[in-house]
C-alpha cells in the first residue's frame, strides 16, 4: 500500500491556493502580493491572512524573470570551500553582500577552464547581479560575452588572462622574496622549495620571488631543489620523506602554500627533524604548532571584502578603468619553542 504522503506529496502553496482560501480572484492576490495600495483594505487583509495560514511565499525568481529587475544576488566562484583560505573569502563576501541587501550564491569550479566557464554561465542564467571569481589557469577571454551582457566581474587572488577586469590580488613576489630572504640571512643556501603547478600565476610569481631573494644576495639558485606540482598535504609529505632521506638534503624549506606547508611539517615532525620552514599562507592553529615556523601572512578577509566592494561599485553603475588592488604580505612567526619531542621520540614518564 502506498503511503498517503507519497500519494499526495507536499508542495508549496501558490497564488491560486491563496485566492481560493481568501475567496478572491487571482488578480487580486497578485496585486496584494505586489504591494498595490488601491486594493480594498478588507480584501487585502483576507488575502494576507490566507497567505499566512497556507504558508505562502512569493516566487521571487519568477517575479524577476517577468520584470527583468535585479535579483539582489551575487555569485562567488571558487576552487574549494573546504580550504580555510576560500572559506574566509566567502565569509567576507557574504558580509559585504548582506550589508548591501544582497544574498550570496557560491559555486565550485576546480582547476579546469571549461568547468569554470560552465559555472559562470550557470550563475548568469540564475540572473546574479555580479560575479566574484577565483579564476583557474588559462585564457579567460571566453567570459567577455557575459560581461558585455551586463554582468560585472571581479577576480580574486589571481588576475584574469585575456580579459580586462577588476582584480584583488596578493603581492606574491614580495612575500616569497622576503620569506626566502629570511632563510638565506640565517645562513641557509640549500633551501628545498615545494611549489604547486606553475600553471597558476600565483605559483610562478612566488617562485620568481624565491629566485630574486638569491639574486639579491649574489647567490646561485639551484633549480634542482624545486619540487613542482605539490598540490596536497599528502603529496608534500611523501615528497619530503624522499628529500629528507637523500644525501645532502636541504637545510631549510620554503613552501608555496599552506597545503604543502602542512604536509612538510608532518614529515619533519615524523622524522624528528627541526629544519626551519617558511610557508606562504597562514593556516588554522599554526600558532599552536609544537615547533617554530614562519608564515607569509596577509589579510585574506580583506581580499574578499575589497573584491566585493569593487563589485558593488560596478553594480551601482560606476564607470572606471579596470582596477587591480594588490594586498601586502608580512612575515609572521608561528608555533612554539617549547621543547616537545616528536611522536617517535618518547618523552619519558608514565607510559
């Protein structure tokens, strides 16, 4: 026997349902819902009571399609909201959107230009009033059509390629240059570099900053110490295992982002090693790491907030040349100098 709930599945009440409950025409309900002031007060009260009794909510999307008006929504396209970096950006964008009376729709693109274009087109079909994009690598000229149709876009963390648009980015070059310089000034010339794919402009800029730190001091840079395509903590830990086991291992490490930094720290800790490490990007609980390290830090909340503010300037109709905002970075000490032994070295006491 089929359950009654399956025979009569719940559905949202419509204006027709409200009209039947209130005993008025569909046109009258439409006028009340749309705030027309000339409707008879008693009739309007009956419609409002019927709507409340039924739990009726106006179909905002349908009203937008009919009128062509603003949806009061913006879209945010990112690689991965599980990463603290992107989650903080999303929180900042949501705060600015709310302050402007807008809602935020988030979407995922990955590192694929084709998927990114599809995601942008999907958000545009939902009639968002503007888009914030953490872009993939490659040519973004395919997004020009959507901009020409009236959807402003602001790019975060990376500048777009093949497209003139607003962007808010980090000073990747200067941050990596300063972080590597710190290690060089401490006497480390064999620095292991763990970096994600150089198809990402951010990674290329950071590696250029590393090279420049050596050039600043008149030192040769050994490209063989660069490990490419380190995209996850797990991959970083595996690569570090091999590096630490080799002869003439580096005496210090620079990691191009927090994912490789976390993996490198895991490997160093597991092997009982204390080599200095500088990591581009801070990460959650870095201040509680049971060993000292240095991070290239910045205000990633500001990255999202400034991008959203730029977007709302465009949404309000301001006309100005494409603008790029570059956020500064700083070196920040993290971890603790407390003498805690790695897990493979017993500390004594009660076992």
